[in-house]
């Protein structure tokens, strides 16, 4: 039977509208997950290690140890990473990961949650769908626990520090790329679908001028504050201009960067090492105020601070007074 | 002169052209996505780089560095120069050699045995480029690739322009958006003109078309957990009131009714006049939404800088609202 043209036209239009989304790099998140984690630095979960690097990456690569696996609390293909994994104090956690690799054993894990379109899948990834065991150490994923702060009872808060032998990305290039990113956000009753292009630029060294007071993030599952957040202006290297205004910086509790923040005076400038992640607070705020629908906007992001540089380039905390003569991009 | 009806008619025309251009650019983006237009032009650009070497192109696109950039069944729509250079070096040097093995790269490219293949000749010339900033083979290939991508960008712009013209024609005819009719209605109907100017005010305060707008703003620096949404309701291309204004000014109903009652001579004359009006609209819409957005803001600023309408000259027909609060497009800078 032939479909009447009046019925066929809307069907065709729907097909044409939906086709681009079907082939894009797409992540479908549950709203309850966003509601829970939008103002948390970390996630606490259990993690099954399917595959792990036998050795940490060389320092020139980034010094991380990757472990691909699954977590019921996350419900997405994921990778967890230990920073400065070759360090002596990280030996126990690396051993624990290797001991559990491929056994199917779920061990407790904590660390900074991270959503970023660095290793996207061609097929949409839906949170809560069945996640098969990872086939290798680097499956297609948009979710990470990076850096890990504890695994199987082994805590490594001091692994969050600059990586000796690694050259971080420069802020002008990295933030220039972040600022160009767009995302299409489709808000449904229970889910939020993010579609975005692939982006990398991990481990950026940057100068942050604190713009406001730090605030405690939401309590974790144990009722403890898992970190602090502060708004900062990001200052470029080459041009000494403000690259980004009022960017959220996330400091994980009990780490060296968090301690440096506590001792930083108001308006201080800090030399930091950071990893970008999607700003779920921005998405959650928008979801609550906009209702269902689809928009294309700048990809909201924030930085997880994973190291503080001293004036000698070490991981020693360093803060300066706010008298940093900077120029904004608009010349002000 | 401020508050003159002619100024409000100009605002109305800018506003209608802006709405039509927004419709065209949305349709254009949708079609470009469906047809992988950008990916196809990129492939053409790479074809021009690799010359008469289809096997090499196939290997390059199958290289993990490039293949990982593809989405769905289409090829990548963008390849960073560093990835292109690394993948090409890897493919050219082969699996036995490191991609940055200069000797292997030169041997494979024909620098040591010049000239039997178009691509080899080109790569040979690229690798002997001795400009100071091109300090490595990878930088030389990246520079070569970036030059080619500048050409691809030009192709894409020209291609988009053709599409926009075609879509402007389709949308103009589909809606019967005749510039002369729109002008006449705006000039003679104060109610419509006032409503259009009100909608135009709201549109002029929205972000500039094609500008990436953030989801939220963190405006209170001591409250990093509190954000304010930016335009949370702007899901649709046009708002309900904008659609209503467009429907009032562009419709086939009136003309069809009128034409049914007309004799052949006047009918042909009227259609020819419409044809001219459509051509005006098509040409205007093809200038693009950002152009009309800027024009709209300029007219709004002129209108705002004058005295309230009530103090303006009493030229007929009477003018619409006395003032507005139009502001330049918001340009939030936070992430």
C-alpha cells in the first residue's frame, strides 16, 4: 500500500533531521547521574579492570597507567588512569590494578570523574546500556576516572603533581582549541545527549588568576566534601592576555593542588597543570532552566587541577600576588 | 527624522530577511551534514595533494590516525595537519621504518631517485623546502597540507554560497516572500509594523547568528557553583512570535485569491512584479543572517538614538512604538 504524500513528508523530514545525529560522536547521559555529580570533584565506585598497561607510559608520553574496564555506577565504556604511575608511592596501586586485571573482580575506586570526547565511539554510547568487557587498554570511551586517587584501598593523592620529563600543552593552543568546541545538546525527559567533535589536549600548563573565593563542592557518598571549586581567569603564555574568563577549576580534596589552593591569597596567580572535562554543572543548570529540546552551544568545560608548579618547575606549590599585569583579549 | 515610519519599515525588512536567512542557513547545515559535504571536499583536497596515487589515498584514509577521525560511514570532515603529516609519513615509509625516519621518507618520496610519479615529485619538492620555520619533515608536510586546506576552505565557501542562493530561492518562493509586498504591508499597516518592530527588538538582543553561545555564565565570582543559563528557551530557529510575523507578511493565500479574480493582462503584470520582488528577496537573503543581524542592530541603534516617536514628525502613516531597549549582541566570554 502506498503511503499518502501528506504522511510521507513528515516521515522524510524526521529522517533527514535525525540522520546527522545517528552518525555523530554521541554520549547519552542519564539526568540522575548529572544531578548527582555536577558539583562533585570525584566519583566513588567499584571498578572491574579488564585490561591495563603492563607498564606506565614513559614520562615523555605522560607517565600515566591506563586501566580499561567497567563500573556499574558509571554504566559507560571507561578507562581509569593513575598519574605519575612510575613513582615509588604509586607502586602499590599499580600492583593492585595488575593483580585484579582480567579477573572480573570489582574493587573500590575513587578519582576525578572526567567526560571528554577524546576517544569517541562512532556509535552513540548510552549510559546504563550493557557495557561489554574492554577488548584492550584503550577502548572507545568518553568517560574516565582520571586521575585515580584510590583503588583497592591504595590511596595516591600525592600522585597529582607535575610529571617530570613530560612537556605539557601550552595554554594558548589548548584553550584556543577548547574555546572553539561546540556541542549539540538534546534534552529529553530523563536523558541528556551530547554530540561533539573529537578533542584531546590533556595536561595543559597554565597560569590561573583566582577570580573569586573557593567554594566546597558537594559531599560525596560518605558525606564528605570531595574538593573545592573556584572561578579563575586563564592567562596566556605568549601574549599575556586573558584567554578565558571565569573558568571553573576543580581541586580534589587532600591533594597537593588542594593544599596549595587553601594557602593561596585572594586573587593569587597559580601555575597549574590541568585536565579538561565537560562542565556538568553548566549542563545541569541549563537542563533545569530550559526544558526539553535541542540546542547547539559552546562545549562547557572546566579544568581538573592535577599539579601545581613551583617557580623552579617542580611540583612545589607556588602562588603569586595578584599584581599580574594582564590584558584581556578585547584590549581592556 | 528619528522614529519615522520609513525607519521602522527598514527595521521590518531587515528582520524578515534575517528570519529567512536563518531558515536557509539551518536547512543548509542540515543538508551539509546529511550529504557529508565537508568530508567530500576534504577528500577532493587530499586527492589534489596526492595526485595520481589512489592507492596511497586509500592507505592514508585507512590509517588509524585518520580513520579514527571519521564519523559513521563518511570520511573525516576535518583532519589536523599534524595527524595528516604523521599518517602520510607512516604510510610512505612503510611498516618497517619509523614515520620520522628521514632517509626512508626521502627514499620513498623519490628525493634520492627523482621523478617517476606525480605525488613523489611533489613530496620531493616539499621535503627540500628550506624555510627556517620548517625545521622538520613533519613541519614541511604540515605546511604543504595547510596551504591545500586553505584552498579547500575556499571551495567550501563557494559551494555554500551556491547552496544558499538555491535555498534562498526555494524558501522565498515557498513562502511567497515578495519584498514589494512586505514593504507595502509594513508601510500601510501600523499594527503589523509595530508587532514586527517589537519582535525585531527581541531578535536584535539575541546573540549574533553563527556565534557560538555558551550554555551558562558564571557571573558571581564568589559563587562558582551557581550559573545562569544563556537563552534557555532558544531551542527553535524562530520563536512563535517570529513565525507569526513571517506568516503575516509572507503568504500565498491573498495572492491566489486575488489572481483568481484578475484578467490575463493585469495577472501577468502582477506576476512579473512578484517576480521582481522575489528576486530582491533572494538576493537579500543570500547575504546571510549575520549581515542582516548587523543591519538590524544598526537601524535599531539609529532609532534608539532619536527622540521618542511621539516627538517625531507627523508624517503619515503613523509610526509604531516609541522606544526600545535593543542592545548589541551579547558576547559572553566565559566557558
